C-alpha cells in the first residue's frame, strides 16, 4: 500500500537518492484491458509503444490528437538496477494524475488516488535475493478519468464509441501522466519517518527586535517497535552552521536566543523578493545506542524559518506586523510539458516573481511541486496552499465519499507542506457552490477535521458567491473573493469597477466584521499585441486599466495604508501566465489569456503595472 510522502527525499550520510526520471515505455490502453491481460507481468508492454519523458504530462508530447485528449488508462514502464546493499529502499512518485497503480517486478506495490501530491512504498521485499541479477522493472498504470467522487470532480459522457467527453467544472486542461519526478531512495532499517517543526512564539524588545523564540517539534521513527535503545539528537544550526539549540527528546521545544527571523519580502518587510530570507537547518540524528556512537539515520531540513502567523479582525500578521498579500496567482502549466515538473520553468517563474515584486501566491488549482516551496522559503515569498478541490458545483458532489477523499488530500498536503515557513494559510477549496445545505455540513466537517490535524495557521477557501448567499464562509478565518466585474459581467465597463467592487467589499465587511478580506482572483483575457484606444476588452490597454480600477477600491480599505479602518489584506491577480484549457468559444487557441505574461513567459503591458498604489508607496527601488 502507498503511504503519502512525508519527508522530502534528501541525501545524507545514511541516505542515497536515485532518480528514475528519463524516457519510459508508454502506451494508451483505450479498451482498459491492461490489468486483465496482465501487462504488468510482461517483459515489455504490448506494441505499439512510444517513448515518453518522465516527468511530463503525456498529452502534448506527440502530434497525435488521440493522445492529447485521451480519457482512461495509460501505461508506463522502465527497467533499472539496484546495486547497493542499503537495508531499505523506497519508491516515491512526487505526483501522478489521477488514479495510479504501480507494480514492481510483476507484483502490486502501491495504488494512489489524487494528483499533485507524493506517494511512496517500501519496495525492499521486491528486490531479488540473487547476487547475479539486480534487475528491477516498474510498471505504472494511470487513469485520468474524473468522477463525482474525485477532486476535482467530473463526469464521463459517452456520446458514441469514438466520442467520449469528460465534463468538468474547472478551467484548465486535465493534463495527466507521471507529471513529477520518480525517485528511489534508501534509508536505514530503523529510520526517521517524519519531522514536524513550527514556531510557537517569538519575544521582542521595545524596538521590535526578536530576543528569543520557541520552536515546537516532533520526530517520528519508522521500521521498529523497539524504541528503548534508540536515541535521537536534534540540532538547530544557523546559516553559518553553528548549533544554536539542541535536544535529545523525540518531541519537545527548542529555544533560540536572538533569533534571525524569517521575513516575507517586499512591502514594509526587510528584503526584496530577489534577496534571501533567513533559514536555519534542523539536523536530526538517530543512534542505535545510549552512548550515541552508532549512527543509524540522519535527516536535515534546510528550510526552517522562525516566524509567527496571526490574524486580527482586520489584519494578517507575520511576526506581529501587518502583511499585505501582493503577488500573482499562477498555474502549473507550460508548453509541451503541460503540468510536467521542470526546473527551468520554476526558475523562470521566480525570476519573474522578483521582477514584478510579487511577495505571495496561492497554489491554484492544486498543490505545486515541493521545489516551489523550497524557493519560496528562500526568498521570503508567502504561499496560500490550496487543495485540488475545484469544481464542487453540484449537490451530489458533496457526498460522504468525497468528504473522506477531501480529508485525505488535505492531510497529505498539510503533512507535506507544514514545515515550510512560506506556507502561511491553508485553502481548502476553489469556488465550491456553497448555496446547498449539503455544502454547509460538508465544509463544517472538513474545517473541523483540518483544525484537528494542524494548528497555528488560518484556513480559507475561495468564493465567487455573494455576501448574502454563501453558506460556508462562517467556518473559515479569511474571506477570499474571486471577482470578474467588467469581464464576465458588465462587458467593457471599466468605469463601473471601482464602485461595484467597493460596494461589494463593504457588504462583506458589514456581514462578517471579524474576518479580513483578500481578493484571491481578478483578471481579464488579453491578446498580446491587440490595441485599442479607448480600451476595449481583450486589448493590452483594457487589462492595464482593469487592474488600476480594482486597485482604487483596494487602496481605500487596505489594512496597510489604513491601519485603523482597513480590513483588506491582499490582491492576487489572475493570472501570471496564459495557460491551457479545454477548447471553447471563449478560449482562443485553447488558452485562458488572463496572463500578465504569455505562456512563453513574455510580459504584456499590464505586467509592468499590476500593483496597487499601496505597494508603490512603500517599495519603489
Ligand atoms: C475562476 C476560476 C479560475 C478560472 C478563472 C477564469 O473563477 O477560479 O480557475 O481560470 O475564473 O479565468 O475564468
């Protein structure tokens, strides 16, 4: 059985890492017969096969439209060798979309349901006990069909034998396949299974200089029930490698004197979004003996940041100071790769983030690769971490089965991401239809569950409903609004935006006076190179003026520029880059064109000016 990935695979004195990325054998299984015909036990997948890069979505790699829009099972396979004598080997998928079955040497190794989150299994018992042959074979079957109980949900409509359609309620292409890395890593027999660490509190002097901080941590051990003789050493190292706190308890707290705080970039904080934020390293060493001479396992978390997150009625406080979310949401999407993981794309993303001075983003429409969070930790970019629950639009989708699955993906996301200082808020869903009684009890249960597994960070969800018909916001800490005034309504009426948005914000505030408000999406499709004066929809001029008009409303109620009366805590335009969708009359060339940048990562006019004046006043360089 698969366990959801806990610790990010990292090399150490006791751990080796092998990448299984590369070109794999691949084929479609249009009849869905692979499992009954036992393709997993064959020397090769039945012909015709093609070579498929891993990681990548398979959809746009070939010229074949059948592969592009395939719905159903596909198969991947590759051989490899294990030479090492390490006592334990784990096979880990950083993600695959959606339902995944994995066989190793012909035997079932793990199944996993849900995209965009890691899963892994101990495969030591599959390694042949044969000194002459260490050949291994992995076969993977993946199905991208969405159903009323998957997240996101969907429905398969079979119009005729050659025309199958997946009906969904979201606005991105349902890219599929092994879209993140496949990794093999070794550990000792008894090993560090999990580490949780978070800042409990920070003390300050009268100049707001931090004088001390308390960090809570828990270390979990795997591979044994006999923990009596096992010892642990916890050491917190500063950026120069000096030990600043240590402990020999599996669960306790660390006190750091004169801590260097992790600070978000930009605004009234200490550094620019291209400069590094302060990070400590937590080093955990496991010993087999009370004398601490026999080292079994070592694991280091290099991204420990000391910071607190708190909410007031009207402010989002990081390290007790108001934080204003000021960035652009994005999607995990690029040409040819689809949702496929690619460090080139990630590096470009963060360079452009520095270029627009973005200090925050929401991982819409699903959790991003862990490498995103590592870079965000380093540069002080703040993340609202969102599950893949988008398109919960029908009463029947709010079922007990979906709720249990929603809890599973929420737990997996939190377990994966809770140690990142950049993650300051959990977002449990994107625009659910919260007007049904089913949706209300569903979200009440989900939020209770989430609060029971993690504390210390606010929880939100994104709504496109109105203050008087949303049934669910009461369970959440922050109101996150998606608004498309002068785009999906009031076509061309840039002049109406400020009034409508100001009224809208004020209505929400009067109804929920204790919850800060964030604009989690607002944007206009824009064709680069299309111009018109006066500004018309789809022109670069329109996108620019569209943002300026929203920013007038935001600045009037910003908690940063109006510390006493403001309640508005941030702006996240939709979206950073143009991205692929299903083909339709509103998506020219199959792309949502709301990017401030094209899909090739080149700026449109609005990219030069996407900030509210609240930002420019504090942070012009
Ligand atoms: C939304 C959705 C987002 C879409 C966007 C749009 O409200 O949250 O996934 O892409 O609108 O551009 O239509």
